C-alpha cells in the first residue's frame, strides 16, 4: 500500500493515509504567512533606514532629530488617515453643491427661453415658500433698521464690560436675597399685627357685652 501519492503542488505529496489535509498543509501555510509578514516588516525597516541615510547625506550631522520624533512611516500612515478622513465627506459636499445649482435653476425665471411646464413648476415652488420668504424679508428689514444701533460703539464695547457686569449681577443677587429676608420679616410682623388686632377686637366685644349686661341689671 502506498504511503503517499504525488500531487500537482511542487515538492508536496498527498498526506499519509488517515491524516487530514488541513493538518498536513497547515504547518506550511503558517510558515508562509509568517515569513511574508516578516518580509514586509523588514522592507519597511530597510526603507526607513535608507531615508535616514539620505537625510544624513543631504543635511549632514547638523540635522535636528529629537528623541521623541515619529518615524517617517508612522507619519505617512497618520497623514494618510487624516487625508482619508478629510475626503470622506467630499461626496456629500458635491451632492449639496449639485442641489444648490438645481435650486438656482428653479429660481431663475426666464419665460423667453423655457417651456411653460418648467415655469409653472418654479412658480409653484416659490408660492409654496411665500410665507417663509415674507418672514425672511421682514427680518432683514428689521435688522437694517437696527443696524445703526448694533454698530454703536457702546454695543461693540459690551465685551469689555463683561467683568463689571458679572460683579453687578453678583451684587444684584446678594441684594435680592437680603430683600427676600426683609420681605419675610415684614410679612411675619404684619401677621402678628393682624393677630393682635383680632385679639383687641375680641376684647372690646367682650367688654361691650359686659357693660351692656351691667347696665341691664341696674335698670
């Protein structure tokens, strides 16, 4: 009985009878990928060493190289990551820009060169936004009316008075707390005064009743 049979892979036989294929080939695959990764890492190291030697030839020993400087490969990877992140939203901006051009076409009314259906569609869009457009016009007119006030130096210098306003606000809060305490005390005094008035009224009522009974008994 044959122990193994030659197959189409160079320098590789079929596994012995009873041995699984994955077990027979796994050792070779493991060493292949291990050697491949090691080769890539060594290539990067060699490239980085060549760049360092080139810098020494160009700049000489005067080149400043801090101890905590990042290797050029890491810097390139970081730059690639930043560029990818910056370009990730390019499609969205392009889509928005395209829609802006389309909206501009809708807003440009040219009855001499456009068909009636296109003009009708544009007029419907503008009429649907009538309330919003009128509101925006009113706001713009209001801003224009207040422009002189907003451009006043007193308004512009408000930021310089920030510390004074903070102190004034703190003083106002302190005064408010004191007034609240005084108001509470005055309310308590008024409550006591009302109770005293009620007691005096009761005393006068009892005194009047006693005098009336005394006069009735003498009569």
